[in-house]
C-alpha cells in the first residue's frame, strides 16, 4: 500500500475480503462517525451518503477486483478523505 502524504493520518480502516463483510463495515463507519471524540461532527445525511458510497465502491471492488480491499478514512487535519485501494495498489 502506498504511504500517506506528510500530514495525513489514518483514522479508521478495514480490509474486507468478502461481501458478507459489508454490513459490519457499514455499522463500523456509522459508529466511528457518531463517536463523541470524532474530529468533525457530520450531519446525518452526510454520514448515510458516505456509507452508501463506501458500500458501493467496496462491493464493486470485492466482486471485480483483487482481495483484500483496503479501506481507509484519513484526514489531513482539516478534512476526512475516504480511500479505497486494491491489493498491491
């Protein structure tokens, strides 16, 4: 996996290997974003939109790409940025 640029930190990560991992990933993202210690308090529509995007991209990667799929939610001190990478990427 590529190194993060200077100033970025990984705040959440999962490495799903099969489609049955998706429900726990969705729950984990929701729980992470609902945490009182999360750096940003997002509004609920944003959370559901992010969950949907990550779920769709992960589902496609698991069906059509190499496993494991690497999911990372990282920040650069001002923003959260989802990242999805195939094995070997």
